[in-house]
């Protein structure tokens, strides 16, 4: 059995790319400053990178899984060109108040539930206790906490930072570069 590796779980919209609100159109794709460089630093330090993203716009009927896949494929292509490779991408299309019946449900994969993170650990040799999550909402950090991650980083490049988010965060980062630097320092200090 391969040895377990640490991972950094990344929310997508507001962390990796600009959040335009139910972001799914290719012409809305804008990778945020510092993301590629930060990801390369994390990879060089031995971290696996995994995207975990709630995509309730699918359940709400705002776009479909094909639209989501097209956007994700292009995002990954652009990052691959910058030498950034992700171990896996997980998404939750569900919402309990969705318009599309097949997606209208309370599920275990939608953050703050830890389903996507636990699935990643069951499918890949990931050590959750040595892993981190970078998110822009309290629900991202709760998912990390619920999965038993080492630490949760709240990033200021997405949604407005709330007192709830600050309380759940081990660190609040102004941007992706600051988040990366904190993770590398924290990982090497424990």
C-alpha cells in the first residue's frame, strides 16, 4: 500500500477562479492572481491538490453538468499549461431546495458535510490529519473540520469574510500566496 500523503483541498469559485455567482460560462473563467504559483509551491512541498466544489447551480437549473464539466475542463487545461496538476476534482450538484428533482436532496457530499473530502481519502492515499482546506466560506472550513483536517484557511478573494468564517479559520489569508505561505510554514512547524 502506498504511503499516505498530505493534501490541500481547494474550493473552486472564489479561491481558484473569480466567483461571478454560479460561475459556469467559459467567458467568465478568470484564474486568480497567485494561484498557479502557489499551487506549484504546494506540489513541490509534497502536497496533492484536490478540488472540492459545491455546484448548486445544477440543482437550481441555472446550468447543467455538461456546462460544469466544460468549465472545469478548461480551468484544469489552463492550470496544466502553468504546470499545475490536480490529483482529483469532486463536485456536489445537489441542493435541498433545487428546482431539478433528481438533484433536490440533502446529501453527504455538499459542504459543510465532509463527503467529498472523505471520498478523496478513500480513493487516494491521503492523510487527512496532515491535510488542509482553503475556502472562502464557513461551509468550506466546516467540511475540513468535519473531515478531521489539520487546519482550515479562509481566503479573502471570494465571499465577504464573516465573523463566523473568522471563528472557524485557523488562518485568514488575504490571497492565495498568503494562504500557501501559511500552510507551508504551519506544515513544517508541527
